C-alpha cells in the first residue's frame, strides 16, 4: 500500500489470498502474525504449524492444519517435535 502525494492510498500488487487468511485469523480471535506464518508456511509446503501460543494452535487446528504446541522445555530442543496433532484433535 502506498500513500500518494495527493493523500490517497493506492494498493499495488496485493496478495489477496494471504491478506484474507491473515484477516480471518484476526477475526477468529487470533493474532494477525500467526495467520501470516500459517498461510505462508502452508503455501511453501510446510506440514506442521508449531507455536507456543495455544490460541494459534487451536485456531489453525480448527481449519484442518496439523499443529504442534511447543512447551517451555521445547525452546532448547526445537529440532524434536515430539507429538504432532492434526485437525481439531488438538488438546488444550
């Protein structure tokens, strides 16, 4: 989005599917950034959305995404995902 000298905003080459995914996450009560991460991850072939954020995990799982809730101890061993949850079967 660009602010033109005349004060008008102009959108050039917007990625509308990405914008809609981010806004949908925000509307569902999640974080705009988590929507961006999940969308871009799926688009680039990612299979698992991993996060410390329980709300993000729940919302992504509700859309059918495979998720993994990281724990505080996971911070030192991010290479090992451990249990992976798919769809809405994520436990809170």
